C-alpha cells in the first residue's frame, strides 16, 4: 500500500482511494495490510475432511453446525437455511447473476428497499453474524442500523430488518 498525494494506492489494482479507506473501491482488497484478508485452513481429519471446532460439552464434528430460520414478518413466510456457508440476502436478478440464498423478491423486497445484494449472514465458531453489503436502505439489528461491512453478532429471536422489511431469526442446531 502506498500513499500518493493524500491518496492510498491499492497494491492489487492500482486504484486511488481516500486516506483511511479500509477496502479498495475497485477490487475490495483490504488496504491496511496491502493484501486480501486471509484465513488459515482448518485442520484436517484422518479421512482428509476439514475438522470442525467442538463446542464445550458437545461431541462430534457437527457441534458448530447451525440452521437459521428467517421469518419474514409482513408475509409470515419462514425460510430455513443451513448456516454451513455464507447466506446472501437480497433480491433475485438473473440478468446480473444475483441469486441470493434468501431471496426477498416475493415478500415485496423491491417495495421495502431490499437491495439485490443487501446483506450476508454467516457463522463462525457457533456465533451467527449479519453484515450489511453497503445496501442503499441499510440493515438493522434489533432496530439499530449497522455499519456496512462490519459483522454484528445476533442471537435467537433477534429482529433483522433489510430496508424496511422486518424479519425475526431463530437459530437451531443442525442435527
């Protein structure tokens, strides 16, 4: 990462960013370190599959496996999703290749300010997180607007709002 006349130049794509910018506006590279965010690979089991961390008092590799049920309050629709990978929340747009796992189109997503790529939900070590993807109308956790690109932990029974679309989340072990 280099400085150029009060601009931060991305080491990956060369784009100029304002001072204090954490992620390149062009390619998304994490700027303070000069490279992409990296995670260490999970240790492998004897059979070559990734080992999952175990929660205290629980046995087996499924200790962190969770399902998240999202109840869209204005329509009553309930969607059960496996949280073993990232869940994109938004509206379907096949023309632009946007296929969210939690598609809010049929719930009036457009009218209620849900962006195509609005937010993402994921888990880490048994904790569920929501992250706004710089949506136009914001993401709210328990009626407090969250800062884009920062993960916020949520719990069973919390209220998530995507734009003005209200939903309640329930978390279940995936057994």
